C-alpha cells in the first residue's frame, strides 16, 4: 500500500512539473559550459522561462566545456539540450580552433586594448543564427546569451551595439518577425556586470562554479592553465566577489589569499 502511494505521488509530481513547463514561456539559452553562460541559464530559469539549451562542438580545443554544459543543463532544469556540430576549425584563424598559441599572462589593460588571437571569427553571429532558427521552430521569442562588455577580452561580438544589431536583423529575417509580427528579443543580462557581480549573482542562485569550465587552454585532463585571459578574468572576479574559486589550476596567480 505504501509503495503504491509512493509511485502514485511521483507520477502526480511529474505530471504537475510537465504541465508547468508547458505553460512557461520558452527561451533558447546559448550554453558553453563556462561561468557566464551557466549563470545566464540560472537567471533565465529564475525568471520563469522553460529553457532549451544550445551548445556547439565547433572544433574548439577546450571541448571539455561541452561536458560541463551537459551536466549543468540537467542540474539547472533545462527542458532540452541540443549540441550541434559545426566545423569552425576548418576555417581556423583563432587560437581556439587552430595551432595558434593561446596568449598567456596578458595584463587586464592589454585585454582591453585589442582583439586577441582567441577571437573566433563570426562565432557569436553563427551561434545566434542557429539559436534564432531553433527559437522560431520552438515558437520561442526569447534568446539568452552570456556576453559581457566589461570584464572581457575585447571581442567585437560581445558589445551592446552588436546585440542590438543582431536583434534587429533577426526580426527582419524570420517568418516569426515579418509574417507573424512577433518580436524576437536577445537577452544579454550580463552585458554591463563585472565578473565579480556575475559570480555573486550565480552563487545567490545556487550555481556550483566547480562544475563550470572557463580556460582556453586546458591540459588533456581538463585542468585550467590559470594564465590565459579567461582564467585570469575568472580568478579576478572571484577575488572581487570575496570568494575562492573552487577550480584547480596549473598556475594560480590571483585569488591565492583565500
């Protein structure tokens, strides 16, 4: 009798959860498995969206991030997680997709001065285009992306002007925007937040940052280098937040005092 009640109770709970998801507003969330995109997923879920996560195997050297993306999509309650394979390594032109050395030990001033070798030509435009297509198929009017224009490496496709321009283009380029008169919105909630503010927001939403990956040049076991722009910005952010980064590093120049 107790077993029957337990099974019935679980079935009812699953039905309630499925019903709630059907009534939630759908959103496509670009999820890399890194600190920023994982925080954005948590923020979208907290705002009440039913999240459909989209990740890419694009030939990047830090493919461990996809393992983190998969785990976090489940942990944070995404409805679905789609991984698309696109061969940007065939184009090359970036330290993330070719044999070009990843810059190490750059100062934060240097990061703001010029576009680094880790810039992947067209990456965010390509990612957002796929997100736009999937959103149209899902009937979703919201896309979330974890770009940041404060603590970042100077990428041109992380600026507010770029996000605004893509949103305008998307509403001109889709049936949803033209024939159905729907408005696609590109949400970039981290755009004007410091890395420290992003981390504190994520912690308040229960994110386990040990389950994320940020490094551009990890070793074969996935250990972060601690010297690339992404590692240095992440460590700086944890220091600003007054927290110790839970990740292990080959070399940890910042955040040592915790």
